[in-house]
């Protein structure tokens, strides 16, 4: 799977180099990653990290994290449509910080 991920990274780099639309690159990587189980392998590699890896995988698979991220995208879409694009950057940054904080807090709580 490592050569597969190297190929994905090279594909992304070539796409950016030749100014291909980011949506096309992201969609292609998403479909290719799902069909080849590359994302599953990456989560498996993260899970192999002693002590912390399984905790990170457990937190990333929680429905709350997915729900927070989905709500963030929905609110960002509505805000951009209404002209609050600068506020969306602040909001998305806060959402990502919240998700990272939840992950770090969960891992520290389980370790301590």
C-alpha cells in the first residue's frame, strides 16, 4: 500500500503543478482511495502506534466527530452564500481546533 500512497501523493502534486481544478483532484483521490482501501490502510498504520494509535482511531471513528464536521460544512455553505466568507474561515478554524482538542483530551484522559 505504500507505493499506492506514493502514487496518490505524486498524482496530487502533478495535478497542482498543471493547475487542475482542486475538486477534480480531491474527487479522484477520494474515489481511488475508497476503491483501493488506501484509507483503511492509513487508519491501520495510525492504529499501530503504541498506546496512542488505537485511541486516535477510536476517536476519529466516533459519530460526534463526523457530526461536528458535517454541521461545520453546512453552516459554512450557508454563510458563504450569504456573504460571510471571512467569518467562515474563523468558524472552520475554531471547528478544527475543537475537534483536535477533543482528540487530545480523549487520548490524555485514557492515558492518565
